[in-house]
């Protein structure tokens, strides 16, 4: 009992001293920076490197504008949905909000509520077209779909040339091939596009339309291509991995898999390696992370689409600044994209095997 009493007294004294010390430190005058505006960035995921790169671009532009941009991406807000974080931002009275939106009714109401309280909202990557958002920063979905379609046809042509399938004729931009032979029988080339099962925006639909139209227009007469959309459960990383592994458990695996985000690309890449399908399944990826670039270098991923994420972050700050200064801004800001294939990898690889950052 005596030992217990001594321990309790020692703990109380130590706690009191620590509290007194930090109170004194808290009340010390420190030199602080005064910013003109305070913006808040809200995303669905705080782990992906794409959002960190966008935030970095936003921070760089914000510093030049004497603006502070905060990202609700730390562990403190990890359990909150995008809508709940929007409510926090509105209640905080920030000067502007950058949010990965969707087309659901709750998001529309929140964006409109922010606008009513004179808080401009920029939708990032995902839009809410029915709301009073001041601008949308994203990518040209149809053009991106067109690039994916062209890449898919390029893969098919290379495979046909490797199999010795004869070139019949060339008509304009169309290359006419004989039917693809698989083993002892003929079948259409299977091209699968992985889509988010819970996506509510139009961007995914427009992108897929771009892929389909490009393939239909440029495939040629005798080349049969079967385009299918495969829904992926994007609830969390584990559900994505399970959905993609289910694809490789089927009897017929797609010849080409098109991924529309970084996580899908990484999971498909891992599945191709795990199921020993390297060379049989061609992957068209998304984003230029170290893992994806190295997979291209190893000929596991055929190509990927790199987005100028820093530019996206800069556009978000510019849109909010223009709105505050002029009362209006451009309705759309479209970030640049670039295709990365095997021959482009050296630009991303430094001395050794490390991947340099994209400084474009």
C-alpha cells in the first residue's frame, strides 16, 4: 500500500509539472505567418500518392498566392466520409473548399449550402454538375478514353504481327487484319475495362464511351473485339483486390485489361504476377507511381497514362483565387495527360533503379 501511495503521488506531481511546462510554452509569443485566405481540400482517400501529388501542387501555388491550404487527409479525419468532412469545412467558415465530388443529392445540397454561405467550392476529379460549384478541375474523359482505345488497338496489332497474321490492307487510319487465332480456334479479342461499381458521376461513362467509339472506328473490318465493363467493389483496398482476383479465377481471362485508377492498376499488376499471366494479359494502367513505372520497365504493364497532378492542384488554387478576385472563374480546368510506354521509362528512371519524380 505504501508503495502504491508513493507511485500515485509521483505520478500526480509529474503530471502537474508537465502540464505547467506546456502551459508556459503554449502562452509564449511566437512569430506567425498571416495568410490572406484559408482553403480546405477534401478527398476520399488519404493514402494514394495521386492525392498527395495534387496537394503538393496546390500548396506550391498557395504559397505564391499567400494562401494556406489544409488537407483533411490525416489520420484524425480518416473515419469521416467526404460529406461529413464537407460539413466540417462549412462549419469552420473556410474561404474555399476543394472536394472530390460525386453526383449524389447529399453532395449537391452541401455544395449549395457552402455557396449560400459565400464559400466557393471547386470540385476535383469528380464533379457535381447540378450544384452551384464555381469550377471543376479534372481530365478530358473522352480524350482519355480515345487514348486507351488507341493503345488497345496498338497491342492487338503488335500481337497479330508477332503471330504472323497477314496484313490485308490499309485504308486511311484503319488497318485490316485477319481474325485472331487463339490455339486451334478463333475468338474475338477480349478487352476489359475495370469500372467503379459505385461511381455516380458521368466521367466514367464518358471515358468508356471514348474507348468504345475509338475501337469501333479504327479496328478494321475483320478484327473482332469484345469490349466488356467489369465492376470492381471500391469500398476499400481489400475489396478491390478480391474483385480483381475473381477475374483471374475465371476460365477465360481478358486479353487486355484497362485500369482507370492507380489502385486498380497496382492490384491487376500484382494479380498478373501471382497467377503467372505475364505476357498473356496486357495491362493499360493509370498514373505514374514508382510501382507502375517499374512494372512497365519489366514489361508487365504495357503502358500507363500519367496525369499532371501538380497542375491539377495549381488549377484548384487559381480557380478559387480568381473567384474571390473577380466573382467568377472558368467552369472547367483540364489537366494535361501523357502516355508512358517502355521507351519512355528512361525519362522516369534515374541512375540505378529508383524512379525520379515527374518534373514536367
